């Protein structure tokens, strides 16, 4: 699993701690050092089944400075993907991606994690929340 985070984000830190506590096997990727590409963002949005608007970090300074609250509703999707790829601080995090699914943080107060488990040769999904 790929875990995308920002080292100064407390929600990301808590999500990473939870993954560590679960013994999850993941690769950590610092979003500022290795920003997601436009192609990755497109893939993750498609895999998540969530609307593109859920991938915006609406509480971040760049979002407010660019006035995106008013611009995004009419901005073409291609332009939104290009903008997200151009500034990693616009991307909501933490985020994780697997071969078949992708999720990002829903709110600052929680991190929604789908964790695939094995039990008697059966695989099932558990949804875990981390509260601040």
C-alpha cells in the first residue's frame, strides 16, 4: 500500500501511527517531496469512486489564497487535475492507494482506512476511524 502524507500534518501522523499499530505493510511518501502526478490523481479519483471535490484540501492556505471555493464549481475537470498536480498542498491527505482502491482523509478529525485482512483464507474489508 502507498501511504501519502505530509510530515507536519497531525492527522497524517495519527494515521501513520494507526497503520504501524496494525502492522500494516506500506510505503510512506511525503507529498511535498514527491507530489502526485496528474495521472496518479486521475487514477486515484477513479479508483476511489469519490467525486474530485473530495480530493481538495479545502482547509489549506493555498486553497483560500487562490479563491478556489468560488472557482472550482465552474472549473473544468482537466484544469482541476492540472492544478492539484501543480501544488501538492492543495491535495487532501492523508491518502492511501492500493492496486484496487484509493482513499483520502475525510476530515481533520478522522482518517478513513480500508484495511484488508485475512481470516481463515477469507479476505474482507474493515473500516477503521482514527479520532483526534
